[in-house]
C-alpha cells in the first residue's frame, strides 16, 4: 500500500471538469445483474459516516495514522502499534452499519456474482450489514496473524492488548493485526485485477483517490480498449476525480440508497 503525497495536496488539472450530482447520468443501457459485471470500491468515507475516523486530517495521541499503520513502525515499536490497533478495535466494535452499507448489501443480494465488492476499510461494517463475499484489500481489523509468517492461518481476534501483554504465536513470534500496512503488498490483488478487467461499471464510494494501487483502478479502466462507466459517491471530490464520468457529492448514506436502485432498472 502506497500513499501518493501529490494527491493529498489536491493537485489536479483545472481545465478538466467532472459532472456533479445534479447532472443526469450518462446515456446508455441500464445495468442488469444477470449478465453485467459491477465493481464496487469503498473507502474511509463510508465508514466515517458510521463514526470510524478517517486517516487524513486526523491523528492518534499525537501520532499520524500514516506513521503507525506502517511496517517500519511495527519493527521499531510493536507495543505502540498494538496500543493503536487495540484502540481502533474498540472504536470499530461499537460502530454500526449506515444506510450505504445496507444498500450495498441489498444490491449485492440482487446482483449475485455480477457484483464484486472491494473495500479499503479494515472494519467489518459491510459484513455486519449483510454483505457476503467482501474483498478486504487492506486486510481485516478483527483478525490477527503470526508476524513471522510461520504458516499459521490468520484467525478471528477482537481483543485489545496492552504493552505488558503482547500476544505471541505458538512459534514464539509476536502476533500482529492482519492488516496491510504502508510498505506492504495489498491482499488478493490477482482476484481484484481480474474483477476490474471484467467490469462494465465501476462505483467508488468514499475513497480519497490518493492511496495506491487503489487510486489507479479508475485510470486503468479508462485506458483499456473497452472503457467502463465510472461513478463516484462521497462527501468530497477525490484526488482522481477527473477520471470519473459522474461525481455525486454528498453523504454516502443518502446517495447510495437513492442511486443504486436506479442503476438496476
């Protein structure tokens, strides 16, 4: 997972404009779940509406989230990193799915295998709303694994740990959160790129457009010979907004229940 600093500064081409939510959707046939492939990507914005803090513009006890969600931080101070993730678990444990999560769960049931749901979020709000096969490209907050990669599978773990009781694997190595940190390879990329290649519609919800490789997904879709229809929903315009055919600005909890059903008619 890599962060693109230039995107955080909001660098973009002012000569190119992106349609806003008040404009009509692009003309053309509506999608039908029986044969069309839809790729849904969700980011921190959708979880923020359920009370889970975003990375950008916030910190934890004086530390940048980018500083702590980092393989170098783990290697330097695993106690601090576990304190951080224990607090994140505590916050996420009480969070509830919002209307956007619920709308996506309902849409996934109607579309079946035609809908591919990929999230940058490590929380379990999609699953709590009823979505089944959710691909967590950055891992899962409520799972842990052996830091030494001894072969033990990742396991469910919602516990919080203090600096005096860090968890250890049976092999003797430390246990770490099963998440992708900056400087590490995101999860399930082969499956994700396969779904991107097949999709005819790409919907990003609450993404910043500044974290790679996810920020490049919409660019790839526009560069292939058979371009997909690309749509963004969220409170603020993403850093890669100029690659979207439609940008609908507003709370995802309001936009998703209204717009998702209209695309299936």
